[in-house]
C-alpha cells in the first residue's frame, strides 16, 4: 500500500509559463489545490500558473499560495451567505 504524501512537505515543480521554463517550490497541499482549480477551469496547471505569473508582484511560489488562499477565502464567504 502506497503512503499518501504529507500535505506539508515541499516539492519543487518544473513548469512552463508561456514558453518560459521555470520552477517553483510548493507544499503538496497547495500543489493539489492548484491542480483542482486548474481542472475546475478546464485549463492545465501551466496555464493557470501563467495567469498567476502575469499578475504577481512577489515570487511565483508565494503568488500561487496567495491565489489558492484567495480562492478558498472567497468560496468560504460565498458559502456563508
């Protein structure tokens, strides 16, 4: 039986942002959420990260975490109404 990855573990991911190869380090829980959000939007993770990259002010890893947290926060507020 395969052990489930620890959601707090950080893993480096190679990505392609609009033809530019780069990498970012994210905790597994954030990477999983990015994959889910990309699937919900019918885009690839690379496409979603390209959108995030175009609007970021800090580093890509931080911008991706903020994007996920904003999505979760916005959904929590919507569901509370």
